[in-house]
C-alpha cells in the first residue's frame, strides 16, 4: 500500500555547520530549548528545489493525467466528507437523545452534537496516518451507537474524529495556481455538504429505526471511504516522491544527493513538535492568517448554531416531526451547491483576468474580489432567516434565508482557502490553523446560541450575528486586496 504525505507532515533538515549555527543562535537558545518550527521550515525548501528538471518530469504530481489528479482529489474529498457528516447527522434526533439519556440541560444536549469539533480541532492532521485515523474513527462511531450513558456518548463523540485539514496540501501538490479554484471548491464541498446531507438522512433514520443506527450508518460509510482511499490514494508530496524514486533507481549517488527527511534523521519528539507547532505559529504569527481564519471560524460557528436550533424552531413553531425537520437543511445544501459551481467559475475567471492585466503573473490578492462579493450575502441571509422566523411566516421563508447564508458562506470559504494556499509556503499548515480555529468556534457557538435567541429572539439574534459578519467579512478583505502584497513582503511566513 502506498502511503500518502502532504506538505503538512514531511520536512527536510539539511546539515549546517555547527559553528555557524552557534554564532547565529539567539543568546537565550540552549540545548534544552525546543527547536523552532519556522527554522525547520526554512531548511525544507532545499528539498523542493533539489532537481532543476523536476518541474517538467512526468512523475511530478502536477504533471499527472487529468484523471489521476482528480481521482486523488476525489479520495481526499470523500475522506473530508465523512467526519463532518458524522458530526451533525444526529442533529434532528437531539430531542430523542435527550430523552434516551435523561439529559435535562439544553447546553449538554447541544454539547453532544458539537463536542465532536473539539476532538477534530485537537487531532493530529497527519496524512501519513490518515488511513489509521479513519479506522479508529469508525470504532468510535460504533461506540456512540452503543454508548450506555450520556458520559460515554460525550467521550466517544470527542474521540471519534478523523482529521480533515490535509486537503490543502494535496491540492497544492497536484495543481498549479490557475487550476486550484475548482479543486478547492470540490474538496471544500465535502466538509460543508456533509453536515447538510447528514440531518436530511439522519432525521428519518432516527425517527424510523432509532438514533443508534445513525452512527452505525456513518461507520459503514467510513469503511467505504477507507477502502477507496487505501487502494486509490497515492503519494503527492514532491520531496518524498523524489527521494523514493532516487532510492529505487539503484544509484547510490542519486539518493545521497537528496537531503534526508526529518522523519529519518530527527527524533520523533522533534518531528512531532515541528508539525504541531507550525499551524500555531502561522495562526498567531501572521495577521493575514489570523483574521481570515477568524472570519471563517465565525461563519462556521453560525453554521453549527443553525444546526442545533433548526430542530427546535421547525418543530415548535411549524410543527414538523423529526423526519421532516431533517429536510429543512436542504436550503443550506442548495446554497452550497450553487455557490460551489458558480463561485469556482467566477473566481477562476477573475483570477485569470487580473493575471492577464498584470502581465500574466498571478498574485494571491487576485483571489479577494469574490470574497467581498460572497460576504455581502452572509448578513443578508441571516437577516432574512432571522426575521422571517421571528414573524412566523411560511416555513419556506427561513429555509430560503438559510440558503442565502449558505451561498454566501461557501462563496467566502473558497477564496479564503485559495488565498491561504497561494500565500503561505506550507499550505496544509495554514489550512490546518484555520480548521482548528473554526472547529473551536463551531463547538462554542451552539452552547450559547439558545441563550442569545431566548433574549433577543430569532430576529434580533440573527441581526447581531449579521452585523458582526459585516464587520469581520468586508473591511479587512478590501484592505487586504490593496495592501496584501506589502504585508506578505514583510513576513517570513509567506512564499
């Protein structure tokens, strides 16, 4: 079985003269101090630039056939579809879970849904163990199905995750800048559409055959994804690919010329430290990464807040049963699907147009205009959804509002991810930082969402969220479009 690695997990550590290292080290550095992840990052670049002819080599993943590249992207998209599906598929059955486990607190009920995201945020997003993570997640899905009490259910939900923040590395490995919009759109659709498909099916499953079968079905789907991934996913990370090729050639000189990877030369603790610390350094060391990740996280928090409040809204106000309540998530799904195909095309056309005006050279800031456009739909959708629910008018109106929000959210997610991939040398680490941030807010928002709506009502609560969306989602992207290049030039974290 071929293993898979992305730029998130493999590092090169070429040797440096000891005296030079000693002279350059800051006064406070000493042998007992942890090594800098960014110093390791700077050393890694020598691997990717080792062979002058690699760019045109047929073995280069970017030169693979159309079918082979998109098959790899499809595997990753499938892998990123299952965990978010499992995170939310139980949403229509929350009231049944509260009854089954005698849970009286609304906060605890919401936590049985959102605690999954904490485990997802804390998980090690290593592609090299992706298949193993999936197998472990399947075991915990089954644990949720047969949990004897609420504590066990919370524990299994917390542990039952498979990291999904590896897609950016694969996209960066397989596609050049001009091709990335469609690939990012497809891979982003998995984490976003999974939580929509989940409640639609989960509502009827929970109502007809019981909540535990929701988790059994997810485990089976994870098994299908695992079989597909094990047989179809191939190595895409260039340094690892080239080193294996050099060793397989039988030419000792070719292998010796290739700098060793840290998995082979450094200690396991050092290797783990570098991989885990890099996303944190990117998140808090770059204002671009932090603010764009914050906006993504805010939208994701609203997204999960909708999931925990939909069942109550449509059952109490509109009299929907558990199965029919699951269908109310279709509005979000329609918004996502329309945005996926429309925004990918528009983003590509805008990028190519601006690149052409710039002498054929693309810049990350050329990803920003679609972000500003998409961000306008987010507050509009929230206002529509909140005030139509507040007025208790026909049930289709809040569903349409949620669809407008979903459209704006997807239109915002795509350019943000493209910008992070284009801007930062270690794309998977940048997307991992954003994924952790949004998972944390996705966990937190449902815990206090009910209190907001109880005090402000659906109209006032969603208006508050819409106002914050305007503040976070429009001024900074406009500033970034005009000043992003200067910010990037001053940062050692960017390309």
